C-alpha cells in the first residue's frame, strides 16, 4: 500500500454571493494542465431543496514526480442554498460556496516495495535516511504549488465583478 505524506491538510476559501462555477472550474483545470497535473473529477452531486441547491464537487490532480513518487492536490467545492441567476448573458450561482485544498505525496504508489516485510523495511530506511532531502524538496514544491492555486482562485473570486 502506498505511503501518504500529508503536506497541507486543508486551506479554505469561502465566498458568499455570486460565483461563475464554469469559469472557476475552467481556471483551475487550466492551472493544473499548465503544470502537467492529471485533473480528474471524482465526484459531482447536486441536490435541489426548498431553500436552494446544494453542490458537492471533488477534484483530484496528480503529478508523477518519478516512478516512486506522486504529488496530489485535492480540491473540494461545496455550495449551499445556491440559486441560478442570470446577470447579463452569464448564468451564475448565488449563495455560499467553500473551496478546500489539500495536498499530499504518495510514495511507492505502484506498491513495488510492499511485496514482503523485508523490502518494506528497506523502503522505510531508504525513505527516512538516504533520500530525505529529495522528499523535503518535493514537499516544499508541493506546498508552494498548493498555495499558488489557492492564491490564484482566491484572487479570481475577489477580482471578478458581475454587473
């Protein structure tokens, strides 16, 4: 089983008001594509209630560092009491939205070192002592990229105005 090192356990953006979900989705997908992440929509649920629509979307992005290591950034978008509104020629949502970013590193994601207890032990020694600096750099890079996408989305949501 792959070993998971959590880098950022959760940073969140909250927004109340109007949001263009399609444009926000496009912005994030493009950001991940430019940085060579595989972008996967793992879950999409929306339910209508009397007081509006609730949305739950789970995205995962993976970037293969090498044959042993992957960097993962998960994005979870939740919307509550959302209403469809039309502003000009744009279809928007109005309500409360939160976007959560989490990131972690998968080591031995192909389970090559899990075949027996001896190889698992060797892998642990290898990870902790021989290539520690390599993993420290990967963690630092992943943390920087997680904050970069977080800042990009936050800046977009603050800057965009709908008239």
